[in-house]
C-alpha cells in the first residue's frame, strides 16, 4: 500500500487538553494498526469545516473559525424545501449541534491538533502528510462566504438553486480582509486564484501539506448530476464545450499559479468520463496531462448511497483507464459519515463487504501490458457523527480490506472494457461533437454491470495501441467489450482483433463504422425512435416467472441516437425491433471470422429518462419494458460464460458480479440487491465450485443463493451430471503441503484445477482415508490455457477428491 489516508473531523478533539488530544490520536492509530503496518506512507486529512475556513482566513491565527460541529444540513436555508417535513425536523432541513457545548474554535487551536497528529503519526516511522478538505457545497458547516457574500460563485444547483460553488466561478469585489487579499478581493478574481492563494497561506501558518478537493470540485459545475451546463436531460448543447473546457482548465492554471508546490487530492465526480464530457465538458485527459500534479479521483460513494455498483465501477474504470504521470489509483471506503448520522459499514452496508470486494476487483491494463490496480487507500471517516470511534468498525472492516488488498488482480479478467479515453475527448471537442455517443458509452456499461456482466477490467485504446501485436497475448482468451468505433483507426483496431481470432462485443450506433456495419450484414437507414416491438431468436437465459414485455420505448438522447441500422438483403438477425411505422431495425448482429474470431454487436438501447430534480436517469418500468440489459449476458453465454438468474418478477434487481484473477486463481465477488434471486454459473472450463460453498448443479451450471456481499476463491471446475457438490478448505495436515481442498459429490466428473502461481506439485487423491497422507492418486495432465496453466483429471472420477499442493 503506497499510502493510507485517514479522514477525520475535529469532533473527537473538542474540549480536550493537549494530553487528551494526543491520547485520542494514538487511539485512532492503534485501531488501524493492521493497515498502517502495510502502508509505505500515512496521511491524515481533516474535514475541519466545509472549506470556508480557507476562504475566510485573514491571516490571524487567533481568529475564530466555524467548523463542522453539526449533524445535518449546515446551510439548510439555501437548499430544497422538503414537503414531507413541514416542521423542518429532518437532518436535511436543519442542523443540530453534535454536542450542546460545541462552539467555534480558533485557527491556533486547529494548528495544535494538526501538530499533535503529525507527531503521533510520525512515531510510526513512515512519511506523514496532513491535509485539509475543501467542499463546494454547504452541507457541513454554515458559510457566510458562499451564501451571503459571494453567492455569485455558486453556479451549481446540486442541492437547490445556487447551492454549490463552481470551480470556474468569478468573484465580485469584496472589501473584507483576507490573508491573500488584505485590501479585499478585486472584482473578477477567479476562484482558482483566490482559493490557491488562501490555501497556500493557511497551509504555511497551520503546517498543512495537501488540499482535498471534494465532491467534484475542479471537474465541472454539476458534478453530482447527470445534467450540466451542456445537457438539460433532454438536449445536449455541445457548442458550449470548448468554452466550458477552457474555464475548467483555467481554474487549475490559476490555482497552480498561486499554489504550485502543495499536494492536491481529488474526489472527482459521481459519474464517468464520457458522461462528464457530454454534460460538463470535463477535459479529464487535459487535466491529467496538464502538469497540475494532483492525485486522480477514487471510486465514488454511489454503492453506499443506493447500491448502484454499475455507476460506481463504470465511473471508476473510466477515470483510471488512463492516469496522470507517476500517479496511482486510489480506493476509498465509506465507513462513517461524520455529518449525516449514519455509519455506512454498520447500516448502509449492513456490515457486509460488497463495496470493498467489488471495487478492489477492478484492474487496469497499462501500455506495458501489466495489470495495475489501486495502490492507495482512503477511509472516510474514522470518526462518526458524534466524534466517536467505535472499536467494532476497524475490527470488522480491516480483515476485509486486508484480504481484498492481498487478492487484487494481477492479470486481466475474462471480460475487458476497451475504453476510448482519447476518442471520447476528441469526439466532444472536434468539429462534429457527438455527446450522445459519449453518454451512451458509460451508461451502457453501467446497465451491463448492474445486470451481472463481470466487467471489471479496463484498458484504454491508447494502451491497446501501444501494445501492438502483444494484445493477442495479453488479452488471449478474453472477451473485449467496447463501444462502436468513433473513427476509421478505431474500426481497423477492432477488425484486426477479431481477424486475429479475438472475441468482440461492440455496442452502440454504427454510423462511424461502415466496414464493421457491412461485415455484420447491416445497412444504414433513417434513425427512428419511439415505441419498438422486439423480436428475439436468442435462447432464454434467465428463469423469471413473470413474462417479459415485448416492447420498449427508444429514447434517442439516452441511447446515442436513433435506431439507424437495418438488415441488408438476405441477413438473418438474432434480435430486431419494429417501430410504430412498421419499419424493421437491427438490435443485434453477429459475424464470425475465418480465424475463429467473432464479432457480436448490440445496438444497446437504454430505456431510461431523467425525471425533474433527479440526479440520475431512471429506468422505465421493467414490467412493461423488454429486458434489454440482459442481452450482454446472453451474448457472453455464447462464449462459454454462463451467468443466469432465477427470480419471480421482472422488477427484482439482479446480482452484480465481478470475476478477477490472482495468482492463477479465479475470484468471484458479488452484491445481491435481492437475496431471493438465485445465480447460476458455468465457464469454458466447466462448472465453477466456489470455495467454502455447496451447490446444486443444474443443467451444467452451479447454482447459488448468496448473502448481500460476498467473495469466494475458485480454483476447481467440474464437468459432471447434475447433482449436489461441495468444495471446502481443508487443513494442510502434512509436511510439504501448503493448502488442501475437499471436493465432495463427484459423479463421473472431469475435475479441472488452476494451481497457484509458483506452487509445488499438485496431487488428487480419490476417496482417501484418515489421516489423509495417501490415497488413490489420480493422474493430472497439464493443459496450457490462455488464462494460465490448468490441471485436469485423466479420467472421470466419482466420490470425494482431496486436492493438495
């Protein structure tokens, strides 16, 4: 672990003398010892206020500062009214003191807390940095700067009209004294200039090392919402993109001009790179390459808020597909909320680790062909809304974090997202911008992830191009999922992969891919939208009692354009749609190559819309909408990756699944938003036996009903008739053996085993007797697969097998 960042408020230290503060810091470090031992460096990040302590600083260290001494909405008067709370009792309608005697403190007092924390952390013998958060909103503490003196920079309506400061806001004149502006703020001073100068001086006086830019600050205007200055939910306005891009870049130039040397960490937006480009013109590529020297954004907290792992993981992968020079990916975990009276580990997550194991299954493939993953960890926050640090949280969370960290991916998973990081930027800022395609790129992936597609490895098109012919070895055996190409070079890249024997699933409009369209047996026609009746020849995958609807409403703005492909003469398609005018349109197509490669295409309509005052698109009613989100899984089934669900109604949410590789093993992780939904799994190697589980094999697939959040290692796969099977860990129990697994319930089974990288000889004894030091040895032949070495029984076996290595 390169760096462990502990986020904390000032609540635990209020009213304590120096000895008490030191004891509280020591106690916090003790709680997280198991993680600190593995970290090369440590940082402490204060949520002191809402950032107004930076904006208001006059240079007088003995002046009072407002701080986050509240629970609830620190500036409720500027946010939405709540019709269901007419008396204003809810936390969103008002703020409550976290303790009755909490009063403003001085900057000198804050400096004392910083000094003691630095001394306590430095005793660990590791490099220590201390940072401070700046938040653009008004949730955490009252702010007269944002909402009385300088409302003109609150351009975003994130939590009500003019409720969030925008990074490219311009300040009006102000005669008040500030540390960086002792004679007041000159008219038309930029937020970048003002914040940079103010923070540099505050950091000097309080001994701070870095600034955390919270909640999307620095990356656009509406960084929580799908809407933005370029998108109102129904119409894109790309003509404003260059000007908006330049204003964002202007913020960073102004900020770094004033504050060139201090560190900057970023939270980023809640969405993905393509979405941010299409709605806010966020130039992430230029920000990464611009020499602004900031840490890239981590995963967003959407999974904690509403279980939307699709948007969390798709957004995360889209931001780390490329990284700034010499920077590493950050994983952030939400254990306590120090403002809104919840502790996600204990309540939102139900003390289950899905938001640890799923994001930490994500890998990014670099231009060198290496699979990289998160190197830095941040914990929000180590204290709760009352400033307490309950022991139960680090005691329960740390083992999961340590396991997930040790099991991070070291090679690509079976399904890889080829992400057009550069092409998305070029498409937004080029001569013919196409924001709808950008939007669709991210949201198709979100829908696929939320419907069980194990899309947790990403590679950028830039890295893919740098690999050259090595892509055929780095991604051998993998299924590449990618939007349809934006240009001729991208089209050539995809066709070359398929012609070399690769498997490809492309989605979206083919308006920029004439050769691919021809290969698929399609032709360009007038794009249409509206009600569509679907006809499918794809075999059924899921078992759902409620019949699926046969229609959907095509939303052009959500789907990257209208339906503009139709079958060429003589082409038979697996999935078509007939519009209200009875015109036939293609929804899916396939072509095979002479080398064994294959191209599957999905038009990928997204039957969603953005209701007023909603942050995210909402899906149309599943009971009356054809289940388009399951189509990607149906196509994966053709390649041997069978992921199917059993449910009662169409409205039941489906499991989210990740499959990643570590030390030649397979690691399955998941989130079950509805624990009554059953999952069935089959792979090209046979039925996977999740370690520590029993399964009924039905129709050649292992079936499971799993808890909300789970992870299981898998090294054993079987092919056998249907029946009950168990795979469990056994103690080593013999000198020279490091691990053992039992497999019970085998019936005329071919057993396949993926041994750990670097392990010694593997033996399989059939029906051994205690003390399990010998038995009928079954020969194992080694098979070299694109996914690594695999051992296979030389003949079918029945009974109980003991695998030892």
